């Protein structure tokens, strides 16, 4: 199996895991403050990242060649997570999932100015058709349009920026290193905000929080 096929299968598996993450977040939004859910999503993922780090290479994996870029990745993903969870409070899961399909479109469009990659005419046409499809789903100006769709679109843009930053550090920092910094930034940045609306999870909420943290990791 070629590396390209392996990469495609990994991306498909990632999207399946993110579906679990989104569905769990939407369920938790009904009983926990959004910011508390966001905090535990990163805090639990941080514990998992630390375990992986210790098993794979220990303290040496704490070192990064791109600290500023790693921190930027963390904030981009945190913004995407918060905006996505917020949008899901007002929209159906199918709507936010459909809008999230703009992530690869944003990545393709932004890879030219930010990464210097070449995008041919056929790909530009595919991006244009993709965005037209999203407009059909959102239906701006109609009765079906909801302002939270714009929040979901901003979430997708932040996710695309996160992916582009990940592409920059890929091959230079270990995957465990990149995972650790994302979880660390997300946990530290969301903790003060979560403290303002703190609600201690009870019962099965802990199970769902562990699931969302594991899916995020």
C-alpha cells in the first residue's frame, strides 16, 4: 500500500472520529456549559498526549523546532472547537457537518499564498463548485438561513488554518509533540473561561467527557 493511500485512509478515519466528537459535544451542550465541555475536551486529551509522549520518547519529545507555530496551531484549533460547539447549540448536527466540508476547500485556496503550493484549474473549479454547494446548504437570504451558520463557517476557516500550520510542522516535529502542544494550549487557554461558568460533571457526563477527550486526542 502506498503512502498516499495510507494518508487518505488516515484522513477518513480522522473524519469518522470527529463525527463522534461532534455528536458527543452536541449531547453534552444540553447539560453542561459549553466552555466546560471545551475545557475537558482538551484537558483529557492532554492526559492522553502525555501518556503517549512518555511511552514514545519521553522528555525529548517536548522540544519543538517551531514553538510559535505550535502555539498558533493550538489557538486555531481551540477557536475552531469553541465556534463549532457554539454553532451546534443552534444548528442540527447535519448542518454543521455539511458546512465543515468547506475545510478542505479553504485549505486548497489558502495553500497557494501561505504554502506556495500550486493548484491547477481543475482544483480551482472544484473549490468553486464546493463553495456553491455550501451556499445551497446555507441558503443565505432565505427563511432557512440561521446566523449560526456563519459561526460554523468561521469554525471551518479556523480549522483550515490549523491544518495549514500542521502541514508546516509536519515532518519536523513528532506527531506526539504536535498533539501535546495543541492540548496544552487548549487546556490553559480555556481553563480561565471555564472557571467563570464552572459546573462539576456528574454521573454519565464523565463517560461522555472521556469519550470527547479521547476522540479529540
